[in-house]
C-alpha cells in the first residue's frame, strides 16, 4: 500500500471542448475559413438559446458601434477584428460548458484604465442598460 494517497483528480490535458477550439483555430488560420459575416452568422445560428439571441444582439451592437471592425471567427467563436487583430469576441456558455456567455476583449482593445481593468464580461441578460454598456465598451475598444 502506498504511503501517499491522492484525492485530487489527475488532469488529462486539454478538454474535448478546448481541443475542438484549437482545431477550429487551425482551420481559421489556414485558408481563410471563418472569415466574414457569413461565418459569424453561421456560428451564431448553431448556438443554443438564450445565447443565440444574445450573440445576435452583440453582433448588431458591434456592427453599429464599430463598423470598422471585420466579423470573423476566432477559435470557433464570433469575433471582430481590426487590421486582422481580434478586438472582441462572444463566447456562448456551451463553448466550454460555462455557467454564462461572455463578451471578451483582447489586449488590442483600448480599454486600459489604471493598473487593472476587466477584459471579459459575463452576460446573463441583455437589457437596454447592458446594451448601452457594450456599446460604450466597443467604441472605447476601437478608439
């Protein structure tokens, strides 16, 4: 009998969801798969409710607030880029079996404020208040 017992579950490496996201990223980088609004809308259409409705609204907000951003997919998620650099993306809850959908911003987004600031936002509901906040964040991100 071993004198050392462990109760922690051993990590098996990347989850199936993470592996799938990496495969999607490889496809996106080779041959332009995932480029354009049609690719983003196709990803959104595959989402489960209520995240599909949230993603549609975020897409609409980004297009209106920052028309200079180009829709594309990024690791299989709807994303928006400037000069081929992803600025923000929408991650549905099912993507990595999370509790909620998120809106994330890359380090290319101009959201720097002091020594620490949020770059990912949980989206539980999209009321007019949240829509206004997303609009302001996206505008600031591309400023």
